[in-house]
């Protein structure tokens, strides 16, 4: 009797049928995919910081988009046109608001750079 049970359990057909019965009771459940955040990071290299400097697109979008033409002073020297929000964000990201840092910030925002 023990030999018959042992021979039945050792056959691959019986073992595979037992395993398939176990798979029927533990069926996989499909779930809805999770929506990933659309708030992407915008990263750039800057001369004042080592490595990449990154900021979220939602934070960069809060800066007003003012694109003005280059204005000239009385001595015909071009004036740099940027707003206070750009200057403050450049200081927050790069600890500096020089024209190179403001250009880096504008590049992160896909805007035209300052002309200097």
C-alpha cells in the first residue's frame, strides 16, 4: 500500500495536477495602475555648485514668465531684464543671482537666456 502511494506521488503528472489545483485557489488579481507624479524634476549643472541642481517643475512654474526685449541705457549699454522672483529663485537654488545663475534658472524653465 505504501509503495502504491509513493509511486503515485512520485509521478510528474500527479504532482503537476496538485500544483495546478493550488494555483486555482491562489489566483492573481488585476489592479488599476497607480498614477505616477507628473511633477517632474528639472536638473542642470551650474558653475557655483558641484553636481546637479534640481527643482520641481511646479515650483519653477510659480515664477512669472516675463520675456521683455533688451533695453538700452543712455550710454547704449544693454540692461539685463529679469524680475525679482527669478533673482530670489536663483539665490535659493544656486546661492547667487549673477547673470550665469539666472541663465541657468531660465534654462531649467525652457526660457530664452539673458543677453549680456
